[in-house]
């Protein structure tokens, strides 16, 4: 037997849409009895490459034994896969074994505990942004770069690389100010107060926010109760030039796309390592064109950062990377012992924000004071403002109604909603098991309960807190009320609250002290 | 509004089989328009718990927009999910948000670089064996326990825990001998020679092997060309009592099930950390009832272990854990510079083995000698054998035809196949690009080419090597032949071989030396 000539490439499959939402993972479906490709040959643990008309995507292969879903010579793809391939149904596609991503040797070096170079980190981030990593590889990267596994220059390189693979906005003026919280505290909707205050002062504050991924509400989810947040980039530019600020969803802008991919793995692992937090936040802010940033690091027993040492170390890492990236950063360590305000969930949080803007006497004072402090720090980026005057200026803007007027301008510019969505129609009160003083409110537990109740997808779902730290409560009095729109969701939330309410009741001297200045 | 009474639990869904093979991950399918559960409420990044009739499984949820696959009030499950739940189609099922696995706090401690206790490692392994970890969590565990992240006692606890969650065989006599290779060398089918030699000597050697996961052939895949390997456990016991040995697939026995789950993640990452290798191998061997083990650690530039230091450290770790688990271990570091024998793929490897057993003058001598050395070490576990005599005794057994006779007994006992599967019908020769001497053969590359050609699923597919290290070759002469059964698979293999053959051609003095005694 001698060498045969190379066999012809196999015939194409026909692309077919399959209505299965695989949540951010490309999955393609191939019949086990496909006459073109032997499905089992692909069913190893690596990905397949799907090619059509010059484009290629990577996907996980599921083998189909069911003849209802796709035909023998078809390849089923989810809608997202179609969009990424930029083809229409019925077009020919080919599949092949995916080559390992080019940066996989760098990933393995990092798993082995070695330091990566700038070039290696850029290569890794390019592969991540291009969806060339499997979930397993992404998890490996997230764990291998966790904790103290990245030195500060690696964090810098990672941040640079994340900016480099995405779009970068240019507002054509300076300063472009921003405010960001590292997250983990429910109800912490200060941005919706800081933006109107700062914009009313005349500074440019084009705030783009994320939607909640694992929390019960993000700023974008909450703002959406009042106005449009999904705006084309050109429209956003016009709005910001006109009213000096916005509160929009950042997802459209493709800022730091690698970060979006990494988050899909780091969030379920609830890994928030310093390096990943810094690169994630700063890459998004720099890509959004911000030049000056006030960063909020809440500290508390159920916050993301639980010890002052860790908070200080994180602050220094943020400062180092921001400085090297040419951004002015003012990081503050704040009181993260409990949720901010009363509502948890988009409608409830929007209610709290509007009470503060309206100078309602019943407005949650912790939300008001925190927003004023943060706004004050942002205002002090104004070279014409005297150091230390920011808080008073912010308070004047809020108390005078100028912040509310600015918020109304922003809502009108973005497209005000005719009606605010209603509170969810079912409710369940969680009662105090004992007399005493509230000595602890578990941020994570309350967020989980609000989320099980349907927040943020159901805007009116969530939790409304009736008691905060240090307040007295009598046995049988409600601690908080859970709102949900469906019986199954109310029940999920109720069961979890029944196992542990998230509240600790004790004596006044057991209330943990605040050790933060801010 | 006052507290309402607890809502009733939601109505059940109807279980429906969905013919999609999701490869070792439970996936369930729920219609987006399901009137019972709001699908989006579940579509976070965590798992759902599916309950039916007292049983519960964890699964990933995919949301279905397609009305062909399942009905509005149905929950689609893969066949494996049905089997795990032990229900029939049409039965009622409930879904709920899955609680995080109990050991998740231990996982997080390990990710944070801390040392885990015996209890923590047992808890982690219980959750893994019960399929309570997502792929992302499994990857996190694999990376967090990689390299030097486990100390030797943690490896011991992990091994213990892996034995504890599975079945343990008891052969009711001692010694029960075994031989195992850490893997990575194609064609390394010494077990099929060692077992008949050792069993012919009268020692008990009930060898259970795995099928290939990411390699082109395992011992079970190769043995299956000649006889049944999937035997009920009771039958296996009868065979071993009668003929003193077997060569069966170990998958049926549920030995170390946690290891099977971990492998599904560590293999695609090609992570082979010392701790994971030791716990994986020793847990399987101890569960299989082995009391004495010869362990083969191949060393070479494209083997799993590439430096003598690493080989020695790995050897010591194996010795420590084996000793503490009450097992007698003899670990040998062997020449892993190139594939063993000539064939790569089940049929080709079975051919090599039978040539050696038949004392065929054309049999590959490296396979023969390596098998004799390993068999000799196993034989020396016999207290009646003088130290150093093992090799000669093994050679006598092989040369006299007693090993062949024993192999025939084993084949008959397990159920001899009427016909050996044929070689695959398509072939492609890969030619030497230059004159010279073979100075390197890349184990990984050749394994990948054989696998792309269809091995091990297609028994007759694979690679047949015509040249080994140190042999001369002229430009245009074939280095090896690729066998495949389908045009697409031959083409996949051909393309990869065209990019790099896996052979290095140079001068005689460039052939790497063997630094191993064995």
C-alpha cells in the first residue's frame, strides 16, 4: 500500500437554528447518525470550530439522538451562534476539531504558579475576548490568577490588555468623572444621586453601568424603572453633551469584552480577587473614557472586603494600576456592614433614590449621606473647588432641588418611562423571632432572598427592609417584606428566609462599630 | 398589608426524555413560556435541583424557545438524568434553585491557598462524587490543588476520601498484585503482557483498566479487540479465581467515582499534578483490592514527567501515600522518550502485543523488554522469589509459550471475540522530509494524530510507526502510516501531520540519551 492522495474535504452541513438558550456558551447540535461527520469523533472534551463563509466560532458539541430537532445533514446552532457567525439559516457550514487557543501555554504557566509577561497576558485576553477559552479554561485562569497569584505589574498588564481588546470612548474633554463601587452591598444605588448632583455642578459624568449578574439589582436595572437605558452610542453622546451626564447601560458599548466573559465564570465561583477586581473595574472605566474616578470599597463582615488590611491592600493596588494607566483615582473605604437604604430590587431601590432626590423627610438617611459624601469627593476633582468643600456643595445642590431638576433632564433625555413598573403583587413578611436590637444584617443573605423572589428580572420583586442596624424590634414584628410576582418565586424566597432570616437580634452593645472614616 | 400565608408549592412538571447527549453533564430543558416556573428566574449561573419521588439530581438549565422539543408544562431531561433520577417518562418532577454544595466553603479556602483538613477533603470528595459540583467548580478545585498546592498529607486525605465514596473489592487473599503506568506514552500496552506472565506464575492479578479518555487507546480498548471486557463483577470474580488474572474494563465497578468526575475536567486542561495523579491512581488501585503495585513513571521530553527531579519527587509522594494506605509499592522510572512498540490505536496495539506473546521474530523488542522488566518487578513481590530473579523468570514464562497459553485462557474466560476488528480501510503515509536519523518522536503529537484518525472509538484507526529513535531514514520514505475509516477523519489527521509530523530528523549524536536505569 502506498500513500494515497489527500482525501477531499467533507461535504458541508446545513445550518439550522435551534431554539435553546445555552446562556453565554456556544453549543452546536449534531445528529449521531450524521452521514458526513462521525459525531462521536468530536465528542471528546474539547471544542469544535464551526466555519461558514470566512467566519469561524468555537462551540461545545452536543450529540443529538432525537430526529425532531435537526435533520441528519444539519448542524443546529443557537441564535447567538448564528449572530456570531453572521450567516442565515440554510447556509452551508463545516466543522473541525478546534485547535487549542494560542495562549494556552501561558495559561498553563500561570496554573503552574509562574509570572506572566505583558505579551502573554495580552495573548490570554485576546483569546478570552474571542471566546476561544472553554468554561473550564476560564475557571482555570480565574483560579490561577486569584488572591496573591498576580503581582501588581501583572494586574497592570491584564488591565491594559482588557482595554486593548475593546472599544474605547473619547469624550473630547477633561475631566470625565466617574464613581464606582466594587459591589456586594444591596440597595447601594448612590450613582443615581451622584450623577445628577455632579452634572448639575457642570462636570461631565457619562455613567455607564452594568445590569445585575448575581445581585438583585444593578444601576442599569434600577434606572430602567424610570427611563430608557439601552441607548445607541451616538444618542448617548448627544445626551451627555446636552445635560452633562447620563445613567445608561454599558453593555451595548463593548467596553472590555474580555471582562464580560471572565465575569461569567468568576461570579458563580464568587471569586473576587484583588487583581481581577482591579483589572475588571479599571478596564471598563478607562474604556468608557473616564479620567477621574471615585472608588467605593465597602468594608463589613458580609461585604466583599471583610478586613481593614485587605481593604487597604486593595486600595493601594487600585491606586498603582490607575496611576500607571494615567487615571486619577480617589478610593474610599466605606461602611459596608448592612444594605444601604431600605429597598432591595429595582422598583424598591428606585423609590429610595427618588425619595432622596425629592428631599422627602422619610427618605433613607444612610443612602442620602453616603451619596453626598461620594458626590463631594467627585466634585473635588474640580480644580476650582476648595479641598474639603465637596460635601457642602453636593448638599446644597441636593437640598435646593437642582439635583432633582437635573435628574428630570436626564430622564427626559434618555426617554422617560410613561409609568414606573408596579411593586410585585405577592408579599410575605419575615418576622422577628425575638425582642432586641438588630445587631447584624447579612448582605449576601438578603441579596439572595431578593433574587429568589425574582429581582432584577421582575422589576417590582425584592425585599423592603423595615429595620436597620441598631434599631429595636419586638418579637413578631416584621423585619422585612418580600415581594414576588409568582407563587413559585415567593415560595423559593420564603423557604430560604425561613432557614435563616439574615438578621441577627441581640443587645445594643453587640452592634458592630464602624471603623471607617467615610 | 400583612403577612400572607405561605403559598402552595408550585405544580409539578412532566418529565420528558430529550435525545441530546450532553457528555457527562446533566442538562435539563425548560420552556421559556412555562406557566409553572419562570424560566428566566433560574437562568442564573448556578444549577437547579430536580426532584422526583424522593430522588434529586443537580443539573444545568437550558431555556427552550422551540416548541418541537418539549411541551409548555414539561421538563426535558437527558437519558443519563433519567437514569440518575430513577424515574420513567411522564412522571411528575419539581425544580428548585440548587443550594451550593456543603463543601463549597472548603473549596473557597483551598482557592485561597489554605491547607484543608481530612474532614474538609472528605466533604469535597463526597460532593464531587454526588455530582454536586459544576464544571466551573470542578475546574477551580483541580487548579487550586495543582502543583505544590497540596501537601503530602492532603494527598493522603484526598486518596482516602476517594476510596471512601466508592465500592471496594475484596479478593480474600494476599498478595493481590497490580501494575500501572501514569500514562502519556502511546502504544505502552505492557499490561497485556505482564498479566499473563504473572498469572502464569500463579500470582493473583485481577487487572481492571480504563478506556482512553484523551489518549488514542487504553488497555480496555485494546483488549476489547480480542475479548469481552465489560463483565459483571460476579463473573469477573469467577474468572479471576479460575485463571488467576483478567484484563477487564474497570468502569462497571464504580471504583473511585469521584476520580471519574475529576478526570472529566483535569484531562481537557491537561493538568497532571502530582497530588491528583497519586490520589487518582492509588484510590482506584486500593478500591480494586490491590495490595502490591508496580508503578511505571515514564520520563522523557514529551512524556508527562519531563525532568528527573520531578520524577523522583512524584515517586516519593506515591511511596508515602501508598505506605500510609497500607499498600506495597514499587515505583520505577522508565524510558519515556518515544512511543512503545509500533502501533498506536487498539487494533495496532493488540497486534504488537500478540506478536510479543507469540515470540514472533518481528515483534517490537522495546515492548517485549519493558514488559519483561515490569513483570519481573511484579514477580518479585512473591516472597519465594529471590530478589533480582524476576526478569529471568518472566522471560522464561514468555519464551516457553506459557504466557501465550495463559493469555488464551484469559481470552476464553472473558469471552473471546470471533474475529479481531480489521484495520481501518483508508490510509495515508507521512513521509520523511529529509535524510537522517530519527532524533525525536513527540508522544503527544502522535497520540493526537491517532486520535483524530478515529482511535479509540474506531478500533482499526490509528498510527503505525515505521521508524523509531536512532533509526536511519531517507527523504521520501514513510515515517508512519495513518489509518482511518472515514474521509473526514483521515483528513483531520493528515492536516495535523502536515503541519508537524511529530518526528525530528537529525544526526546520530542528537538522539537524546536515556538517563533511567529501567
